C-alpha cells in the first residue's frame, strides 16, 4: 500500500541534537486506521505501518516501561 501522509509528527523523545528521530502521521492514521512510522533522518527511506490498535498498545507499553529489560 502506498501511503502519502499529509503531516509527520516527531516523537516527543526526539532531541534537537537529532537523537531518536521517529515520526508518525496521525492524520493518515485517522483516515486509514494505519499508522505510518519513519526515521526522520531518512524521510525518503522505508515506512513501517501498524494498525491503530497495535500502535496504541505499543505506546501504552512504552509509557509504562513494559519493554525494559
């Protein structure tokens, strides 16, 4: 599926120095139910896609530190 997001939003963990540069497109997610995610340092590179429920579960896990070793 070709995705043409209208707006990319950087993660709140992205620093001004360029670390952890992850972007997602909430407007695309609202329209399609698919959440595109990319590396903002490589905007022409690959885009990962997740279903909205899977992405929400991932974000909830990150917020509760569920993925730490």
